[in-house]
C-alpha cells in the first residue's frame, strides 16, 4: 500500500539548515503559534553548564508562524524521522500541524498536515520567558557542538527575511545581537 508523503514543518534551525533528504520545499505558516527563544540548548548551541537558547513555539490564539515545509519521499520517511528525532532529542517532541501556503499552486492542496518538533515546558531543558536583553546576553555567551548560538539567530532571521516572513521577536533579537 502506498503511504501518503511525509511533510516536515521547520521554524528554527530546520528553516536554514535542514540537512535531510527532501524532494520539495515550500514556505508556509501555521496558525495559533508564535516563535520564541525559550528552549535551552545543551547539545547544539550550548553545553549543559552553559545552555544556549533556541526557538520553540508557544500557543497564541490568532498568531501565525512562518517557516519552511519539506516533502519527504515515501521511501525516505523512516530514515528522515530517525535522523530528525536524534537531532531534536534535546527536549523536542513530534507533533502534527496544519500548514498553509500563501498561494496554492495548481495541483497542490492549499494546506498539508505536517510533522513538527516542539519543545514544551515539560522538557528538562526548557528555559521559558526572559527579557529580550537577557535572551541576547545568553545567546552571545553560548557556543555548542553545532557552533555559536549567535549564528542560529542570525541565520534564522536572514532566512525569514528572505521568505518575507514577519517575526517581531526574531528580528528584535537579531537587532540586539548585531548592534553589540
Ligand atoms: C525546528 O527548526 O523546526 C525545530 C527547532 C530547531 O531545530 O531549531
């Protein structure tokens, strides 16, 4: 039996560094979530003694979060999910969302069901809210096996700008980081 294709929605590092096999990439948004640098990173952009801060999603009625959605070939489904589960193991769990597109090109559904990786307050690395100044200080000070935490924020901001996506939180954090 043929399985329906797997779609993965990325809103953080998965926007600018997918690093997995996909056959199509599109820009889309999800409703009811906003992006926040509230997740601690002890395995990518920080270390256990000095965690970095990476993006997660927080529920906010009426909000819209832009990101990249990737279609994965049926035969790569298992290997891609295994790889991403490993990459996102620092507190993210898989969930399912409906992704919408600005324009529905001929031959495509105007929305798709996608998997995404979400870090909720229940995980041990969750940091939660802080002022933007505090977040910027922590980001500036943090480095991990995947590189400097600043790189994560600047690359994400550049990718969102490229796709003409709104995100006050990310752009305000970027501004604090580049001005220092
Ligand atoms: C994502 O990018 O969608 C998940 C969080 C991350 O890896 O930064």
